[in-house]
């Protein structure tokens, strides 16, 4: 697995409340961003892997949905996570 439990805990601790806060929108967005970058690197080397390409598109859509939810719910938290992860708006 490309992401160990310790790395996941650090990711959630950095972007969520603590390492066990796996359900917060910020933690999920950070996890999706990490997975998206990993899949993008994979697709650069394996351009005919259409299953991964489809999974990547679905994951980007799920992250976009979470970002839209966070923007409607709390614009300050949305701006913080976009700035912290350096995402395009």
C-alpha cells in the first residue's frame, strides 16, 4: 500500500482535529488530494491504464463535491484548506 497508517494519521492530524478525525471534510479533502497526486503520477508512466483514469476522474469529482459542501457550510474553512493544499479554485 502506498499510504501507511502512520502517514494517514499524520495527514489527518495536520488537516483535521487529530489523527483519529477521519470524517472531517478537511481530512477527507487532504486524503483525496494525496490519492489524486499518486494516481496522476501513475498515469504519467502508464498512459493506457483506463481503469485508474476512470478512478481518478471519480475521485476528483468527490473532492469537488466536498469542496462545494465546505464552501456552502463555512467559507473560512474552505479558503484555509484550498490555501493549505494549494488547490486551484
